C-alpha cells in the first residue's frame, strides 16, 4: 500500500508551534491505538504515526473469535476499524509515514519519516512484527483465504479438515500439535531430516496419530480458487514433485520484529525484540515499547491492547514527575 502523506491539519498544528508533542506513538496496530486512546483520555497531547493501515496485521485476519466481547467473532478489519474509531473519538491525531529513524536529543526525542520529523517528550514504539514469508506462488494471494501464520487465531476454522504446517522449529511443532485438536490431519512439511524443535515437542508430535511428517520436502506453490485447495511439494532428495490436498496452510518461517530503525539506540534481545521492564520502559528514559515488538511470551490482540494501556499509563507517570 502506498504511503499516505501526513494530514494537513496535523502539519498545520506543527507549523504553528504545537511541538514538541507530549507523546508520539509509532505504529497503529492494536497496541498503538490502545495507547493512543488511553493517552488522549489522560489529556496527553499525542500523535500516532502509522506506515500503512490502521489496525495492523489483524486487518488481514478473516475472523477473530477469541477477542473478549465478540462471542460471534469479528473480522480483523472490522475490529481494527473499531479500535480506530474509538481512539479518534477522543481526538487522537494520526499521520501516515514510514519511520526511518529516531534521535535522542536530551529530554527530546525526534522521530523522522520520509518527509517530516516530529519532536516529542515521550515515545511509545508499537511497530509490531511481521511473519517471514516463503515467497512462493499463491502465498500472498491466499493470505486470509487458507494461508495463515497463526494457529491460535485461525485453528478452530479447520475442524475436521486437512491442513499443512510448514516449518520445523518450536513454533511450527507447537502449532501443529494445537491444530491437531481441530483438524482431521496435520501434515508437517520440513526441508530437512532433522527438526529444529525441542526433543520433547518432537516426541509429542510424533506420538500424535493426527500428525504426519513430510521431511526433505519444500513447498513450491499454494493452489486454490477462492480458497486454498492444495499445495505443491518438491522432494529435496529425489527432486520429485507431488501435491497434497489441504484446506489450510500454516507457515512458520519465523517472525521478524520491525526494529531496524531503533537497533542502534534501543536495547534488543538476541532475536531483535525490544527488552522492557514491567512498565514497558526501554533502556532510554521516556521511551516505551508495546505489543508484538516487545519481548514477551504471548503475542495476541488482547495482550497487545493491554500493552498499549500499560505503556500509556507509564507515559502519564513519566510526564508527571
């Protein structure tokens, strides 16, 4: 999606001297919008910067069934829109742009996009992460239509159906085990003989009668009409090609946190996620992190929203010092 220029209203505000902002939020997913909502309710002068679409990654999810308050489920796009409307109700200012870098200038933080810079006293980084893609034909076209990167989100849709899991690490095996609670058959496709997952997980998966392994195999193409119907496989030893009929493909090539623009400033863990304390503070005073970009044990919409609330409250406490 092409980057949208900053809204004229906000640029006019900045030109009139209404800077630095008390708070700038980078990222308009669930955590960023939640932070914006809580900040504006606390009368904190706040600007949110989003690079593409408000709602973030959830907007590509066909149906979310595990977010409290929606017992019949809600589309990811619909939930993202509700988050946006709620935050805007309290006057949250939003601009669009890709953040290139941040600079710490004493007590002031400077946030740079392609065309503008924004000064602030505090900063919440909520730029999230993104699944690593295989880059094969059909992957992008069927995302949300049978291709998923989250079994916890989409597993229940595949009750008594056949699904494939691509990957051999802990996440792939854990999610395959989870999917076996719903699916009729789960086929794990991995390019090598040896899995990278912990032995205890491997043993559990191998002992599950609903899980089948295709090793030395790589996925070549995802096929379907309006929804996934099959996947083409290539045997890495014989180069023989085949296809299997599946209703869903769950890809676990790993996730990549969107932290390149802060890696030289903010303390990250070995996987590139932001290291925070219980108040979601980073190693830089006045800079906080929330949502999937943060080092944490569970990445779901509900935990992202909670992170946003906690981060905004921490900003409030910081500004009151």
